[in-house]
C-alpha cells in the first residue's frame, strides 16, 4: 500500500537527496515501489534592491517526502541513498503521514498567497521612497510581516512621529 513517509536528510542537501533517490529508483528497478519524491517548498516574495522577487523556500529543511510502498527492498533503497540519515519514526518501523498532513505539506503553496519575508529589523534607518512622505528618513520601531507594514519614527516639524508604511514604500539607508 502506497503511503507518504518523511525521510531525514542532511540540511541543505534535500534536492541532492531527491535527485540521488530518483536515480537509484530507476537504476535498481524500484519504480513499482516508489511513486513520488518531493522536497516541500513554498513561494516567498522578498524585497531585494527595491524590487519584489519571488523565491522558493524549503518549508521543512532537512526532510524529503517519499510516496512509496514500504517493504524491505524500498526501505533499503531509501536508507542506502547518500545523504539520507533515516526515516522519521522508530528505526525499525517508519511512521506514515496522515492524509491531512500530506495535504497541508504538499498543497500549502496553492492555499495561501506568497508570504513576504521582512528584510527589515527594528532600529534600522530607512528612507521612504513613495507615498505622501517620500524623501523622509526615519528609524523602524515595529515590523508587521503579516500586513507587510513597518511603523517608522519620522521627524516631522522637529517631532518624532510614528508613521505606517508598506515594505515596498521604503529602502534601507
């Protein structure tokens, strides 16, 4: 019976393990036991040089998902792959994922919009580049990643005034 299993790998070697595992499945004739190998990722938009860039990020660093029929041959195939440290679960019997876990891990990129990762930290100096306060400089006092907003202390008429601006309206100094 085909089930999804989580395979532990060296962190940063997930794509290499996926490639090695796919190659071993073909070369050892195990296509009937292993259906699919997935490195869980999500799309994240970041601000780089004042440009919005979408990049793929691993949602589970150090892990690869394998849809397989677990038997002695397929277990040995996965365990013998370079970069694999083992299955998640007791060493004698890997634990398969439930269907809800599989849905959450594999279909999350379609369920939510790309997240922006803040390139900003509290206390950093920034310059507002668009909007009514363009050309004002200030210091970040709060970062709201979910709303993609910053609270910035801007000096208006000699007073520090908190102003809320979007990630795309500012640049670092």
